[in-house]
C-alpha cells in the first residue's frame, strides 16, 4: 500500500487524559460503518513530538506550543484502502514520563501497531528507543507491528542523531524506518500508511496460515470488533 492508497473518510477526535475512563464514547463505538478497527500506540520519551504527530495526522494541524500529555489520550480516524476496505484507527498518544508508565503500559496488550518515536535533536530519546521496545515486548502481543520514527526532521540544523543511525537501528531490529516532521507533515501520512499496511499483511498471513478461527480482532480492554481480510 502506498501513501495515496489510504484517504481520510471520517476523522473523529475524542479525549481521555486521566487513564481512568479511556474507552471511546458509546456513539463512536456504535458507528459500525467500517470493516475493522486497529488500535495503534505512539510511544517514546516526553517531548519527542508524539502529540503533534498525531494532531498533524488526524487534523492536519500543528501546535508549536509544547503541552505534555497527562496519562494517555487518543483520536479516531477512518481510512480507506485501495481495495475499498474501511479501517477505523484508534490511535493512542501516550505520556513519556516515567510516572505514567503504570497507566500507559496497560494499553499495550491489545495494540496491533506501535510507532516508536525519538527526536533527531535529542540523543537521549534515541538511546531510550531500546527501553521502549522492551516495554512493547513485555506488555504487548508478539504479533504487533512496529515502525521506528525519527521526528522533527525539519530541525536539520539542530540534528544530533544522523539519519544512518536510525536506519541502522531499524535494520538491526527488523523494523521499517521513517524520518518525519510533525511541523511540516513530511512523511507523517506515509508512516501511518506503512503501519496500517503492515498490520493488514500480518492479519492476512495469520488468516492464511491458521484460518479465521475467532472472527475477531482484539482491541482495548475486553472489547472486540469484527475482523477483516485486508
């Protein structure tokens, strides 16, 4: 799937910042005009631009003011693939601070995809990528798809993490890699499109290997929705 093969159909924004009631509103869940739903998490150190990245993808907006996410937040966006499958994306923006990890790791288990993000102007955020991946391995299903993202590519004059280091780490770990900018929207759409494509491919391979025995795709908490053959 290419970037042109996914387009926005029905972007919906909903919020949950305290981690206590993070389920989408009933009205949103009752909208069954989609073929399947994917739960995606953005993870990485505080300040790498996860919130701005999500805002750019869902709302085509950029807010230069830094506002630290408290606990966890999310948005919902529906995309259409080239074969006319409607996929609802439930994209969760997690807090990067250590004190929120007990809350945020609770949402890893049923995630089908992760964007692991670092800031190309911050060496520590890059070095901490392995720690975040360790959290994914510990708390998520083994079939979750992962993409490594170097954010803030527009700040080339402040770069401390060379592009090749990001590529080398992604190659070592076996993940796809993007450098992107939430500010300019460079590669933001392509990053999400690649992740959705990877999830669809993994689901298709699972169905072909084992058959569609459950007929469900796991989502957050104990809720499930009908699966699709992407």
